[in-house]
């Protein structure tokens, strides 16, 4: 995966677990600007990503996070595609 990962749509099939925090941090490290979650625990995923982005406040990362309870995967991917980010890269789909 070359370059920045500007937009991520996470499709949560198994739900949130703290084991996934490293993955979320890797999105931040790769410069992710938009993080959308759909599926099981999507609101929890969004809250955790917000907390990780803020951290202790010294090295906060700016990221837009959205959760989409009750929405279809197709609609969330379309939302992400239409969302403008600085680098406007392709939407990366991650299934967990």
C-alpha cells in the first residue's frame, strides 16, 4: 500500500475489541483523514478512534470520524467517496 491512506471505511463484522487499537493507530500514522465505520459497535469504534487521535493532547492528530448505525455498506462507501480530503485518495475498505 503506497502513499497516504486518506479515507478508510471500516466494516465491523466482529465488533470492537481493544486488540484492534494498533490497527486504528496505524491508520493515524498513515495520515488517514476520514474514518467511517459501519456495522457492529460502529459508534464505539468511532469513539475509540477519537480518543486515540487526541491521545494525551500533546501530539493530537486531526481526523474526521463518522459512524453509520443502520446504514448499508454501499451508502457508507459512497459517503466516503464523496467526502473531500486534502489528498483525496481512494477509499480503503477494511473488514474486521
